[in-house]
C-alpha cells in the first residue's frame, strides 16, 4: 500500500508543478492589466468586482428612476392643488350665488308681495 501511495506522489508533484508553470505563464502574459492579474490570482475578487459594478449601475439607474418619479409626484401634487383651489373658488362662487338668490327671494316675498297680491 505504501508503494502505491509513494508512486502517486511524483504524479501529484508533477501536476502541481505544471499548474504552477501555467500560472506563471498566465501571469507573464498579463501585460500589467490589473483585472487580468486579479482574474488569475483572485478569480472571486473579479467576480465580486463585476457584480459590484453591475450593482452600482443598477443603483444608478434606480436612482434616476426615483428622481424622475419624485418630479412626477411634485407635478401631480401641484395639479391637485390647482384643482382643489379651483373647487374652492367654485364653491365660494356657488355660495355667493345661493346667497344672492336667497336675498332676492326674500326681497320678492317681503317687498313685492303686495304687488303680486293685487
């Protein structure tokens, strides 16, 4: 059993050596590109960086959308205020008209009654 284990060690060492040589070649071929260097030495960091950039871009897009919606809310609020103001003015005018009509009826009933009676 020890013989089998001993015979596997050189193969493992050879495989690790080949891997190290490939890693060294990859590092030599990078040409000072930090993202490529990171991709070889720290692949998860590049993945995190990609997702961070993507997340930041999504956040920026959502922020723009929120600002646009915020502006729309202000526009709608102003419209509602104008409508409410117009409704209040209409109600005031209606009340004034009703008061005038009531005054006229009262005048007609009190003052002109004798005229209509004859």
